[in-house]
C-alpha cells in the first residue's frame, strides 16, 4: 500500500459517510496515472497553487480600487480567508478538507481586474454573447487557459465546486456547499473590516441585529457564523445556517450593499473602469495579432471576442492600467 492509498484508507475511517472521498472521485477529463503520495484532491490543490492565474490574484481588487495602505484585502487574501473558513467547517463536520481547499483556492481564478466593476464591464461588453460571469471564467481558466491552453485537468468535483460557488446552480458535493457559504462569510466580514479601515463605516454603525446575533468584533462575527453553520448542519444533514442566523445574515448582506458596495465615496472611481476595459477590448479586437500566442489559439475554438475577454480578464489591476496607458495615453516628450 502506497502513501496515497494509506490516506484514502484513513479517509474511510475518519470522514462522514456523506463526505466526498477521494477514492470515489469521478476523475479527470483526461486520464492520468494516480500519484503514489497525494490523493487526487491534494494534486488539484498543488496545481491551482502553482498556476499563473493564482499568483495574479495578489494584484487584483477585492472591493476597494487602488487603496492607500498595505492591509486592505486583495483577491488573493480573500481566497485564503475563504479556504481557512471552509476547512474549519469541513473538519468540524468531517467532510473532505482537501476538496474544500482545492475549490476555495480555485473559485476566483477567473475574476477580472478591478473586482466586480471589471466583471460588470465585461458582462456589458459581451451581453449579446452570453455575458461574463467570474465563476464561469474560473472554470475556463482551469479548463482552457492555464498551461498554454491545455488546462490543469482538475477533478470533476473541484471544477463543479468552482463553477457553482455562486449563482443559481448548486454544487453537487457538500464540500462545494461549504465553500459557497464560506465565500459569503469571508467577504461580508472582511469587507466590513476594510470599510472601517477606509473610514466609510464605524464599528457601531452596524445594525443592532448583526451585533446581537454575531458579536461586536470581526473575529466574534466569523466565529459565531462558523459555529452556527456547524451546529445546524449537524442537525439538518446539509450545509446551512439556523433560521435566526440566516435572517441576520441577510440583513448584514443588504446593509453592506447599501453602505459599502454602492457607497459613492468608495465607488467614485469605478466609472473609469468601463472606459479602461472597453478600451482594451476594442484594441485587441481590432489587433488580434497583439494577443499572446496562447490566447490567439482560443480564437480558433471560441472566437475572437471570447479570446480577448479571456486575456483582459486575466490582467491584474496595474497591468490593465499600464496597457491602457501604453495604448491610449500620449507619451511625454520635449523639443531639444
């Protein structure tokens, strides 16, 4: 018995009967021999962690565009917080932590520069061609874009969790459901933290229903939500919040939309995002030879406009600004 088989045997002993056992995975789109050391989900964690799209997340906006200060969340730190919350819930419920980690690490790989403002811009540009959704793009990244177009060849369960971490379609695994909820727990709470840091909110501005239900500090709120999920999921046999917590969480969500996500002070620069994204899209649509080779290959299968969207959505905030400036802003010069 090799180390992978030992691990799979241990999973049988310690995980819930409702967990997604690595040995029962539906497998990969392209056959590969099994690793002697790692389970299939552990391999997926490594593939995502080492891919280029994952590294670029450190320079992509979470909520605040171009914030001054080192402590605001980026798309990468958000991803890590989702992963930690998800693993904590999975361990408490005896679900597969490796599957949760893989889904969490991959769930936002397809996010655009400039956060949801960039996503809305590309969705508007591609409205007549199916639009643009970051969860669908995350699946494209791992399936069609990474490794010069060959993809990461991830397992079915990880890809399903990535695709269904948001939107109307639900994940097929309980681990995917954990990530779906961990994502919301993470961003609602860390966005409060960042909004307080930015001076947009004060701690005592939060509605009384939130502090009464979840606590008055960042750590108290996250701990209360995790404990509630664990307790209620054990009772109900599915990943869920209690009715009381779910009601308070909905109030929390609506409050953040009104006070932060639509806040004119925080979002005043977002109007410029559409100009940058549409400018880049227009240029590369008219000059496809300037796309990198691996993106030009996508034109043959999915068309020019989708290939351009793939390239632009993969840019970091700073690179998108740099390319836009390079293409549209006149260079300074002087007469000698």
